[in-house]
C-alpha cells in the first residue's frame, strides 16, 4: 500500500513540475499537500527513474523535469 501511495505522489509531483517548472522540495511538499516523508520518497522515485534533475540557483536547490 505504501509503495502505491509513493507512486501516486510521484505522479502528482511530475505533473506539478510539468505545470509550474522548477521548484524547491519545500514548495513541492506544500503544493501537493502530501506527507513530507512520502513526498521525499516520491522525489527519490522520480530521480531513480531519471525523470528529474537537481540544480542550484543562488542559494536555492531546485528540482526540474529532465529534458
């Protein structure tokens, strides 16, 4: 059950990044309104699937879709 929740949250994060562009982890967590631990695991899921990339802009650490 937990794996399913993480997978659905990963989909929500993917769609959010597609719609809004690069965001911080904190912004992602606030916008999708999922539990923090689930959100972090979902970001890891997307990273493992090579769907997202991480970069730094000034002091901000951002996440964006690859491509």
